[in-house]
C-alpha cells in the first residue's frame, strides 16, 4: 500500500486501518453475507411493501442454476442464486424484492407485478438480468 509521506507511526496505523475499513465496507456492499441480505430484505419490505412481507431468512445458494431466486412462503425463506454475487446492489435488491412479493402473491399475475413495480428500478433490473441470461445461456430465466 502506498502511504502519504511524513506520517508518524500512529498516524500511519490509523490511516492504514481507515483504508482497510473502507475496503471491507466496499467488499461487503459487493458481496453481502446472508445476514446483510436479510437486513436488506427487511428494509425493502418496510419501504415498498408496508412491511407486509416478513422474511425469516435470506441466503445464497450455489445449486440454483436456472433461477435467480426462489422462496418458501410458508416458512418466509428466500434463496438467491450465487450467480448474482458481484452484480450491482440494485439488481440483487430487485431479485430480493421479487421473492418478497412472492411471499405475499405466489403467481405472476397483475397483482404480483403491481407490487414488484413499487421498486423503482424493477424494469431496469429485469432488463439487466434478461440481457445477462441471454448472453450466458441464450435464453431468459425467471423465478
Ligand atoms: Zn417469480
């Protein structure tokens, strides 16, 4: 790491620690843990669904290759494909939002989409994921 010249040892240590904290925060935004995901899901529900969807757990899964997300409404559990890791936060949030709405409405009917559209970047995120799937598999995927 390149340090600014003329720092005392204490300053230097503090500076290094600050840089490492900043890096860790950045890394966490790009690679949220399961706990981070649950916190985000709870926030999204409060913000866009009047807190009506109550997620109990949200976790990354490695074995979900044909869907971005899935959920078990009876248990309030949501699973996200590990392929979403490293994608922009607003895209991951969209998939969380999609699954949150499934906790309330199982099928992809008009009521479902009306709730999903409360997330302002829903349309853009769908386009992003469709483009990604087309490039990777030559076919779109849903959840
Ligand atoms: Zn769905």
